């Protein structure tokens, strides 16, 4: 099960109470105040982890709370601080407060942490309040309450390369051929229903990630097929790999496929198809593939085209080297990209509010 949007409730621990107590010992009359401080409450922390692939765990556990701080005790004993509650999320998780568009955090690196709810402070015990005129204070501070919040988490997979293509073009087969991932492959459309990520390692230990994104069809930008469910995930890929079925299985023409893939991307976000790309001309073992390839090379003289046969792993090494070369030429992910994504989120939200529609969390457009 792949989950890329969830709502969670987090509650940090309250601070422990300070203590009112007086020192009582044999031969020590009027020992003075000795009430200890309360401990601080634990924080709720989100932590990005490379081991997590989706937000599915959070779908089934939506309430998270950190421990409260222990109250102070006599003999100036300070209460223990509450344990933090650490929630693991996949890399690429965006954090928002419920109903707001402002981004609280973008957890994109392995191990990156963000405190979403701060624990309360422990109260001071009465030993802090003794003065020259009040040597037996009977006051202590209560702890402050921990923060509470309702959060929306949204996963936008961060892969270096996104495999984009019609259903059945062989995207999952390519991912299997070039990485250690084993997505399901089968001769029918929409085999892949959620994005898979594979890690490719070159001979000189360079690593990059490739995402196999569910098949795109005409109308995907209007939510046809798997629609937005997958289009969201290509937004943060730095390089696109258009995967074309050169054999024209299912009676399609690879050149038409390429044109409609690009137009769907542009309909979703203007200019998305201008992102750097490479074309993987797959299924070169099939009849008629050579003619299609020649036509493709004529119509796309500028493009980098790598003819491969993913099924037999022919020329897939060449594809890896091409990915590597193009990635090296690209600048790192820019902040502007993230802001564009957030801006679109705001537009969707405003449209929904204008329609006077209650926010529905299962809807794709929030
Ligand atoms: N002849 C031939 N068949 C291939 C080649 N690559 C993949 N196939 C076949 O094409 C079919 C579809 O492959 P998949 O990898 O499942 O395609 P996909 O693009 O992931 O499809 P969806 O997940 O449905 O979007 C499978 O039956 C593969 O065996 C190839 O190079 N040559
Ligand atoms: Mg697939």
C-alpha cells in the first residue's frame, strides 16, 4: 500500500509541576524550602529516513504523543524530562499545518529532523522563591502545556530521474534492469499502481535514484487514469526519461506517444516538458522498431536517444551512463521548484474554497 498524503495529530508532553516542600531532618529546625523543579515535556519530532518509502504507517496511527515531564520532588529532586516521540517519514515529506499553505518543513535529507510540537517547560520548585522576607514560600510553578497540532504531511518523492511513459512501455522492466528494485512487470497496462524507487550504482560508486512512475495516458492532467496521483511525483525529478515502446505494441505510434506525454506534462504544469530529458527507445527487438527509431531521430535531432531492449538488458548500461552524464551537467535542485509546487497547492486550495467546498482529505487536490 502506497500512501502519499496523511493527516496526523501530534501532542507534545506537558512540563512537570514544581514541588512545594521543606527540608525536615533531625537537628535541623526550619530547614528551608527544598521543592525540586518539574522536568520538561518531550517534543514530537519528524525524522526523514531513507528506509521509509511511503506514509502508510501514519495512515494507521494518526495520534502521536510525547511523554510528559515528571513532577519535581522534595530534597530538591528534579523531575525527569519526558521522552521525545520520533516519527519516521520518507525523504521528500512536506509538512503543513492543517488548512494552511505555508510550508513548515521540507524533509529531504536522510536523518533530517524537525520539531513539530515543542514540549512544555517544567515548573520551578519552591526552593527558587525564598527571599529575605519570605523564607518559607509555599508557591511553585505549574509546568507549561506542550504544543498540540494537526498536521498535513504530503510526500513528493525526490528521485533524480523519473521514468515517464505510456502503460506497458516497459518502465518497470527498465528499473529492474538497471537497479536492485523488483517492481512487478506484466503485459497489461497499469501493472504499476504506485511509484517505485530504485537506486542505481555505477562502477565508480556514484549513486542516483530512479522512480518508476505509473503509466501516463492522455487526459492524465484532468485526472484520467491514475491522473494526479502520479503526476505529483514527477514534479521533483531533475531529469525525465521518456520511455517509448518502439515496437508499437497495442497499435500505437511511439512518436504520437511522445507528443501526448509532453502535452500532458504541460497541461499539468506549464513548461514541465522543458525539463532536461533523455529518450529510452525500448523494445528494439520487435519488428518495425528500427523504422520507428529512424523517424524518431529525424524528428528529434537534438534529443539524446538511447535504443535499448530492457527485457534482454541490452544497452541498458549505456542508459545508465547517459543518465549519469546528464545528471552531472545539471545544477542541483533549486528552491524555486519547491516554491512553484507550493504555489500550485495554494491555487488548488483557493479554488476549493471558492467553490465553498469542505476540504476533503481523500481528494487529490488539497
Ligand atoms: N519484446 C520486448 N518486451 C518488453 C521489453 N521491455 C519490456 N517488455 C514487456 O513489456 C511488458 C510491459 O512491461 P512493464 O515493464 O510492466 O511496463 P510498464 O511501463 O511498467 O507498464 P505499467 O506499469 O503498466 O505502466 C512486459 O510484458 C514486458 O515483458 C523489451 O525490451 N522487449
Ligand atoms: Mg510498471
